C-alpha cells in the first residue's frame, strides 16, 4: 500500500505534502518521521476523513 494513495489532498509545490489528523496517523500506522508536528491548517487529507488536521505529513520521505 502506497501511503500517498490514501490522500485526496496532496500539495506538490515545495515537496509532496498533505495534512493529517491523529486518528489517521494511528489508522494508517504512519511513521513518525514523516510528520511535521507544527499545527497544520485545514482538514485531514486522507480520503473519507473530514477531521481537523493536527500535522503536516511529508509524503516524499
Ligand atoms: Zn484523518
């Protein structure tokens, strides 16, 4: 399973980023080194999830 395919909201401007909520971090078993713990703005980018995002996630790592 490629992690990036779980997202419907990916930014490709400066690197490949999206944002994610804590529930999805746990549900997808995201490695902590992909996360930027600064507060993210907006809605979780995972498909089907509409929670407020807590983290940015780097999808290139
Ligand atoms: Zn989520």
